[in-house]
C-alpha cells in the first residue's frame, strides 16, 4: 500500500505513480482516499456544493487540476487530481491562510486522520491501469516499421 500523504521527489521514481504528458508539462495523476464519518455525510456534501471562492482560486493557483472528489454512501471518499507536482501543490496550499481555515473546518468530518489534516492524512492509491497509456503502447506496437507494409 502506498504511504499516507504526499511523497516527495520525482513522480516517475515512485512505485505506482503514473504521469501523462501535455504539450509542455508532465502531469502527475494522483488518486487518494479518506473516510468521511457516516454521521457527517449530508453536511460534507453540502459543504462541497459551494466551496469558498478563495479556496477554489488557491487550489487552481497551486496546480490542482482536474480535481474531483467522489463520495460513497459508506463514507469512502476518493479524490483525483492532476498536477505537475503533488509535493509542490500540497506545499503551496500549506502556505495559504484560506487552506488552514478550510482544513480546520473539514477535519471533524473525517475518521482515521491520526493527528494529520485531511490535506496530508490521506492514503494515496496506486494507479494500475490507464487506458490512454496502454492504447499508445498498442498503437506504437501495431505500426509497421515499413510504411509499405500497412493494411489498407
């Protein structure tokens, strides 16, 4: 199981970490889990229906892209984001006053944080499949070395 919380260093050097390349930036795909207290599910959903605008802007400013949260009826919370660096994204948010307020407000909603905040107490999940990566490998393998060998 990958360690809880963000892990430093080059994402490509960490087991279970996959990256995707855009035109200019390599993006780290990050998935994590937390457990929301069953008695707080409705309120947790309400709080995330209208996140503070300053918090939204801070997340965007620090590289939290395509960030989504998924909540099961049992309280299992799965988060997904893409970022140039999870380490820098988390560190940037740690410096934001709005994040300190948000994390303090959110902490009571979670189980099993062991003294950490929700933004550092999560368990990171290993990516074991990504369709586009495998399609790219299959497509490259299927290309004939000689263009005259194509199936038309």
